[in-house]
C-alpha cells in the first residue's frame, strides 16, 4: 500500500487500465487479471514496491517472483537467451508458460524479484488487459498470484478482494480467468535440457522437439510453488472421493455430483478453470472438510491433480 487504506476497485476499461498503470508507475500494488490466475503486480525495478508484494502476501523471502513482459526485447534485457531459448519462447509466448533462464548481469530488477538466484522467471501473458497494462505503465511487472502465501489462488476479482482487500492499492477487474491454474514453469538449461518445475495449463506435447526431461527432482528448492503443502483451503481435503461423508463439501466432476461440479460434461479445461472457485467455495462453506471426485490424469488433469495433492497435504 502507498499510504491508502481502501483498495480501489477498477474496471478493466480504458480509464481503469490508465489508473492502474499510474498506480504501478508510482510504486503501488495492483491485482491484475491474466489468463492463468489473478496476479499481484508491482514494477519489477522498484525494491520498495517488490517488498510490498512480499508483505501483502506474507510470502517467504526465498520464493522468487515471475516477471511479466509485453515484448521479447523486454525479456532479452532481463535474461540471457540462447538461440534455442529464443525458439522455445517463440513457441510458447504469449501464453500461460513461464521460462526460467539465466539472469542477465546488470538487469534492472529489484533483488527481491529473483531472491538471490542466478536465474529469472519470465512470462509474456496473452491476456489483453495485462498486456495493455505493461505497455501503458512502461514497466515490466513482477506478479505472483494475488493471494496470501500458501492459500488458494484467485480466479476472480472477488476472490482477491476477500483476501487482500485493504492491503493493496487496487484491483483491476477483468472477469474470471480463462485457464484457472498457474502458469506451466519450464527451466531452459544450458546443457540443452528443458525441465518442468511446475505443471500447468500448457500442453507440453508441443515441445517434444526441444528435449523435455520431465520434472526436476530439486524443484522443491528451486520453485517453492512446488512445496508439498500449498494452495490450502484451510481445511482437510480428501481426494478421489466417490461420494461425500456427511460433514464434507463435495466437489464433483463429470458424472460424480457435488455441491459444486467442476465440469458436469467431464471437460478437463473447464474443470481447471473452475478448480479454485470450487476450493474457495468449499473453504467458505459450513462443512469442516472438503472431498473431491477423481480427476483423470490426462492433459491438464495432471496439473489439476498436482494442485489438489498440494491442497490436501497438511
Ligand atoms: P506464483 O506466481 O505465486 O505461482 O509464484 C511464482 C513461482 O515461480 C514460484 O513457484 C517461484 O518459485 C517460481 N519461480 C520464480 N522465479 C524462479 C526461478 N528463478 N527459478 C525457479 N522458479 C522460480
Ligand atoms: Mg502463488
């Protein structure tokens, strides 16, 4: 916060984007819509603004942030791109993919953004509002998910207001997020490998020519989004449930009914888009526990199950 108590609610129209860009330029914190989840944005070159992100989220200082860019040239000013990294970026951007690359010496970034690592996490989002905001503010934006650390990520402006209202300068309301899961994080290694640090909405089958090596065994240290317990709704979560116990809020899928069905038609992309809204609903319900129907491990189902495993770990 920059000396205000109330969080401004801004519509994602021209006036709202202009106001949000001003707040960001002057070092404020704005929750912003992206195609993955809502992000809590601050200019990435301002140490005080970046410290504000950590303070508002209660985020541990060892957990680095993703920097959002509007153009490849902005990304190249912050990270070292090999020819191969350039081709990978071309394939995945704009979109829900974060690339971890060697950080460029002297890049104009607050230290808090990369938390002492020699690498930097970069993404060019596809969401037109987020892109317009980066362009108008003239700043690359550090933006982790706009939720208190370890809690369920927000996919609507109302989710953000409920948990961070009064602690940030503004929320730019761009409606519900399309993908609904955090970006796929890929580390592009010098030795020619490509490691998945966090599964997400992106179809990794599109990258087989780039030599994928699957999940990184050290990912816990390198990407704290991979911590065993994360995305917690604050109550026990039981997975692969065929039906609820009496004291459970049931999240259904396909033919398995629930108080909230992720996708009655069994569509995994729809289920991903609805997952966090369902967990927020379960968290706010009167039932002390949550149960979730089985989700197939195919395509984006693998990323849904990754988040559910972490939500259920205590
Ligand atoms: P969030 O946007 O809240 O999902 O958090 C950003 C995620 O990106 C966290 O899991 C970070 O650990 C991860 N991340 C950011 N920078 C790096 C990096 N240099 N290397 C590996 N992971 C990173
Ligand atoms: Mg997060």
